[in-house]
């Protein structure tokens, strides 16, 4: 985590990935998406750098036709 790393809400992560709330949580449970940081029973945030890294890895892994 960098000093300037922003924390994103679930809504921000879903908007960035273009997925539903259910898909985000299922993907987190399965290890597909980065896990959130928990700050309480109902407060979670994702590190922006981890979401950006996930997107970059997905771009690099896609097959070019």
C-alpha cells in the first residue's frame, strides 16, 4: 500500500469493473477480485492500487486474436 493509496467503496469498485454487487462479493469470495479491507461489520473498502493492478493483469492475460 502506498502512502497516497485511495480507498474505494463497493459502488466505486463496481462502477470501475462494470459488475453488480452480487458479482463483486461472489468474486471476492472466490478470490477472483481483490479482497476488501474491513473496518467494521458493515464498513469495507478496496485499495485503488489493487483494483488497478487487477485491471492491468486482466488486460495482459487476454488473448489477442
